[in-house]
């Protein structure tokens, strides 16, 4: 079925309702819809001069009908028109919404898909947001700007090229992104996913500056290296490349299998000094060469002998003759090392009969000891040990540690003392520092001229006196107790001094220069003295603290506590409504000298009852006269 357009096609129909149009034949001077072809579609218009219907109709030769396949425009709100009785005209038309035309700028806008079956010859540019499907050839005399949209290459639309990322081309094959092309790099999207060639289709030559691969490289032909080096992951000096039947591996000579016995047919590798490079030589040839007149028959004939391996004494000794000295002479700063094995390295000094021996041995590995021990200088002497009983005369001990009981008639110490145990001393005079790890008990006088540190306890059976301006320091120099002046005691801390007791009794004045915070009650047995004690001031809270405030206005207060309100300052608004009714009622016994509170022309005054009775009596007399 195809969409067919034809000119001068017109017929009439009397179809009613929404049924398929039954065609009644071509109008005079026009052709019938049969020109469209059986089963094809065409654009049509049906009208009776009042209503109209524009749509896509399908022509059917049987019955010569035109089916109303799709309605594009109509007088029935673009829906199928329900025709009444009467005749109407049907003809082929070109709907405006299906037309391709040049706009006012001379461009051809295409808002939907465009299918071109022939050759598209473009001399300008093509711009569009929809799909351009081509089954023929595209010839462009100018660039084709896809503007980042996808260029589909195959029939099922899963292989394409796109450049929707700036300066990047993405190639998609079989629905998956495969290759990305950027400035200076062509790379696969997924690591280890794309092969360069196949086992049957190979590239001819590759000219590449550097190849870096994380996998294996298989070379089917010869591998020619035009440079000087073959660099491998392991390039340890002295290793040889030796094949193991599968690969060549860097191998140390010492890692090769050893030969327990040498046969005459075994061969060595040797460099031919006369030329020819590396060659093989049999054991028999080596032995024959050593047997010549130029070969060495005794070790003493070699004035620079060197060992090629360990020297096995095989139960024998290295000896000298004629009382000669056996010298071990390391070069430069070299040393003679006695190595350890299952035990630490040791040297045994035997007696002259070789029946007794004394061993000098290194500390075990667990001690992690690496140090130098110097022998004493001076005249001949004997070393002192941990277990020998020896007498030391005129010796200076620097930072000594004494364990057990020491009896010393006179001990002069000019440096520090570090005592780990309990020390019982009668009189001690120390010029250096003292560091006590445990309790020091001094029954006499302890005098030090330097710092004394007690890591344990300090017990004294008598008074302890600190030197002038000296301190008892806790933790660091900022926390101490000291007397900076005669009669003063200073307790200093850089954070907090915590006094924990049920009662702290201070017999004297307390001066606090900072802020004091009390979480309990304050009970004063005497007066409260504030910074400003001006007479008649009162304490008033401002929401944060109590401040000394002067009383001002119509009220004054004396330092005795008496409050006075100015004579002219009491107003009626200051009195409660029950100022009179709230008082005790006088129900009888009103005397002439009782007083009343009255307003005399706006001025408050007191008045005796006698004044009121005089007025009422005069008014009563006048009233009686007036009444006759």
C-alpha cells in the first residue's frame, strides 16, 4: 500500500453517517478515484458546501469505495463528520499540514521524518531535529552539520557515530559503545574489550613509538630489537635469561640446580680472551689448563687470593708458626664480624691448656641491641662483671643504678640520683637533681640545690623547708605552691583549683580579683560590702546581676532604711479603689474632733467633724426659715 497523489480526481457520494464513502463515478471533466489504485491511500476532501472533511482515504476497487482511514481536518472539530441525506463531492487535495514548501526565508522546513528513495543533491545545508532516512546517495557540496546528533549506519539502528560530547567522537556497534576518538587518543570504551585484528585477518605493519601492555605479547615471527636494551619487570643485576621449557625467566646463577659431582664432560661458560665472545669449555679442558706450567700449584703462589664462596674449615684450624701473629685487617672502616646462627655471635678465649674457656657473646635478637663497647684505657687491668666481687677505687659513676643494699661511708654525688626503691638516709646533701620513683624516707635533713622529682611518695618525720622563691611543682611549671614573699603563700594553676572538704575555715580576709561562681547559698555573718557603697543606694537586679542604683524621683531613702514620699507626689491614681472602703468602719461614737479627708477646690486637706456640723446646722436653720 502506497500514498498516491493525482490531479483532477473528483466523484460524488450519498453516503450517510460515518460509513465508508461509496463512490458514484467521476464528475464531468475529472477522473475517478480508480486512478489512485486498489489498496493505495490518498489525500481527499469531502464537502456538501456547508460541512467538510479532509483526511487520508484508502481506495478499494470492490464496491468502488473510499475508506475514511484518518481525519486531518473537519468541520466536526477535526473528527469524522456524521453526514445526513443528500449528495456531496469528494476530490483529491493537498492538505496544508502535509505540504512541503519554501518558507519566507527560502528554506524548506521538515518537521517530521523525511524518506528519500533517490539521490539527494544538497548544495546548501540540512538542519533538522528529526530523522533523515536515505536509501540512496547523498551528494553534498557543503558540510553536513549533525550538531551532535547520532548518525545511524545500519538497518536496525544499533550501529552509529555520534559527537554529542565536544571534541569527542563515539562509535557504537551492535547497541554498545565501542570506540572513543579524542584529540591525540583512540581508545576503547571498555577495558580489554576490542581486538586489533583477528587470528585470520591481521594488520600488515604497525609503526608505533611506544607499546605498553598489561597482558602477553605473542610474536609469530622474529622479534627484532633495534635498540640496545630489553627491559623486563625484573632487571636485577647479574641475572641471566634462561628458558624453563615454556618461557625465558630472569634467573640468578645461585638459583640453578647444583651439580654434586663434576664429570669430565660437563661444560662451563667462558669468554674466549683471544676473541670469539662467549663459548663453552669442558671440565677436562679446564683441568688440563690448570696443569700447565703457568698454572698455580700452591695457594701461596697467588699474591691476591680471593674466596669465591664460604671457607669450610672441615674440622681444622687456622694456625701460625714461629709465634707469628694472626692478623685480621679489615679495610678502612670495615670490621671483623662474628655472625650468629642459632645462637648469638660469640668468641671463646681458652686458657693455655685449652681446658677452660671464657666466652664473649652478643645480646640475643630480642634485645634489639646495636651498640659499641670500648675497652678501658690506662694500665693493665681486669674487667668487672655482674657476679665478680671487686673493689673499685676512685671511680666516677655517671647516672648509676644501685639495686639491693649499699653501705657507703661517704657518698659525694654531683649529678642526679634516680632511686627506684625505698631509701633511708640520715643526712643528705645533694648538689644535683633528685628523681625518686618510690617513697623516700629521710629521718634527718634533706638538702638539694637543684630540682627534686618524686615519682613515688615523700614522707618526712620533721618539718620540710622550701628555699626562698622555690616551688613545689605538680605536672608542669604552671601548677605549683610557692612563697614569693615573706608572709605570703601562692597556689597557682592554669585551669582550676579544687578544694574538696565539708568545711573550709579561712581566718582572715579573702581577696578575689576574678569572677566567683557559687552554686550554693551564701551566708554572711557581717556586712555585705560592694564596690560602690554610696549612702542611700539600693541593690536592683537587671536580669543578669544586682547593681548599686541611686533612688531618684519623688521618693527618697535614708541610710537608716526610712522611705519618704514627697508631699505633692501622691495622686489619686496612686490610691486603690478601696482606700476608704477597705478600712475599718466607724459605726458609732463620731466625735467633733474626728478628722475627715476632703478636697478643697482640688487641694487635699483634713477637716474636723465640727467644721462639717457647723455647715449642716446653718443650712438646717435657713431651711426652717424658708419653710416658715
